[in-house]
C-alpha cells in the first residue's frame, strides 16, 4: 500500500512542476516588466514633456488598474540631467525610458541604442502657410459666462469622498467652432501637452485618411506588409480596414493584464515588428477584439508609405497639425523609428479639441478637404458586434455599451476618441459641439458616468 507521505510528496512535486510550467508559459516576470515599463514611460513623458511633478505622477501611475497590486513594491529613479527614468519592483524587473528633444520619450531595452530622429522639429512646426482652421480662442483661459456651463465644469472637477478618484486635468468645450468654456487643474495650462493614450489611434486614423485622400493607401487594399505576402500565408487576406476596425483575426487581443500580446508589444524596440509575427486565429472581418497592436501595424504602414521616420514626422505636421493650428504636440516613436501610434501622442487640450473639429466638420478645414469625402462616415460606422468603429468609438451602434451611453445623456449621433484613464474627445454633430476631457481616472470605465453628466449638462447649457 502506497503511504500517505509518498502520495503527498508526489502531489507536491506535480504541483511544483505545474507551477514551473505555468510560469514558463505565462511569464509573470514579463507582466511585471510591462507594469514597470508603463510607470517609467508615464513618468518620463509627464515630467519631461508635460512638466508635472514626478512624485504626483508616480502616485497616480501606480494607482492604475493592474499596477495597483504592485505599488508598494514599486520604486523609481529620475535623472533630471540625463532626462531618464528607471522604474523597478523590489529593485528588479527594471524598465527605463529616456527623453529626447522633439520625439518625447523612448523605452530603452538592453544596450541597443534607439533610433533618434535627425530632422529639425522646430522647422517642421513652422507652417509654410497660415493654419486653415480659424482661431478657436484667445491666449487666456476662457472662463464660462453661463452659470450652467460653470456648474458643468465644477461637476467635472469634483472628487468623490472615496476611491476611485477622477483626477480631471483639463476640460475644453467648443461650440460653433469657438471655445466657450475651459478649465485646468493646478500646474496645467492652455499649452500643456498631455498624453492622449489611445486617442492617438484616432490620429493614426487621420493619417491613413489623408493618405487615402492622396491616393497612396485605401482601406480595401491588402495590408502592405511584406511578411504576409507569401501565397500560403492566410494573413495576405487582411486588408487595411481590418486593421483599422480591429477585426484582423490576428492573435493580438488586448486585456491590459500584462499577459496579453498587445501589452507585451511595448517590451520590444520594434513594436510593429513584434505584432507582425502574430498568427491568424480567425478569418479577417469575422471577429472583433480590442488590440493596440493592430494600430501599431497601421503606424508602420504610414511610415512605409511616406518614406521613413523623419518623413512621418514631416507628413504629420505638414498635412495635419499645421493646417489645424495644432502647436503643442509631441509625437513619440519606438526604438526603430515607428510612430507609437497606438498610445503615445501628447497634445494640449486645445490641440486635441482642434483635432476633434476636423471630424466634426467632416474632414474639411478652412474650405480644404483633408479627409476623403466619405471618410468620417466610414470611420464612425460601428464594426460588427461592437461599439468600436475605426479609431473611434461610436454611439451609432446597437451594442449595449452604445445604448448605455445614450441613456447617460450622450446623444445617438455622438462618436469619440478614447484613451486610458478617461481621455476623451467627444464629437457631437447634432449640437455642433466638441468636448475634450483629460485626466487620470482609475475608474474601470474611465469615469463614463462623469462624462455622460458633463456632456448632458453642456448640451443643456448650449441648447437654444
């Protein structure tokens, strides 16, 4: 008869082997490095680009979902002279980011030196012609004259008595093309560039749209990715539109857990090079799942279409930012010079609002069409089984999330760019409104209820 001690020992050995096998498969060390990488990069951009206090930024970054469990183990070192940030957990799993003038912060991986842009950013920012977009405000903060608008901003900046906190940093309201109300948190002003996180995806949408208007790229074309061109490769059937709508069928699902491929993409110098290797798990167009990595593939398509990293920067400023009068913008690039199109663009709240006006005005600025005539309608039509469109989220959907937003007071025709921690550009064609909200909300929904209240109160205040 087998002894109980022998059985217990065997069970323990099996559990140990299972644990080792699970660790080898799921790589919790990589998940922790995703967390420290986010903290390092977030600190780098908000300190060296936005000019914010590092201790306050670290406290907010470590309160983010998925990182909160590690926050008592996290530490950071900021070198103000070298303009680098290192974050670690218990002194291990170190991640580093470095600031470079003109291209924000770059994640550093190992000893390899990242690609540094050789172009003169200031030269790119000098427009050859005046902006097409009329000025949206004077230099000073626009204080609301209507008590209802003031109350709406008061509510947007209110903090609950207990977590999750909202941490609103900026709100800008445009009506009929002019700012009618705006407010900023302490230390932030009209020119402070703030990260849009996944609102950057909408900017990539615009760059693809401009390339489409110029006849260089079309949504219906097979994705111009050489690695997929073999006759036996099923990925050759993936079209640009599938990447835009996150219906590529690639194994690039995003869960923000640190265990998913879209999160681990940021552990690589060549983010798109990591994404391009993903296998196909469903036919293109048959399945939707949120995925930053598919937008990073679009960023590489933009880079290749215009000729390289320097040309990407020049293209964005010449064709998009300068015509819109956007001045306080920082585009970030990965270690090989691909635009960090899924996540990392910073801009002032006013500049994010200017970008929203491009879509409110159906892609036309100052009488010039920047986006193809049916581009906006195409990009805000819901993808199958989702309230996601193409770079934007949309209420023009039968999805439960869209219907819930309508019940909160965000109209049926609304669509919006959305980023982590509650970054939003809400575009309301029926009311001729653009509303920008930036902040660090750790509410899992990005404080969607607060956004609904803000939108409904602004509509009430501006209704004739």
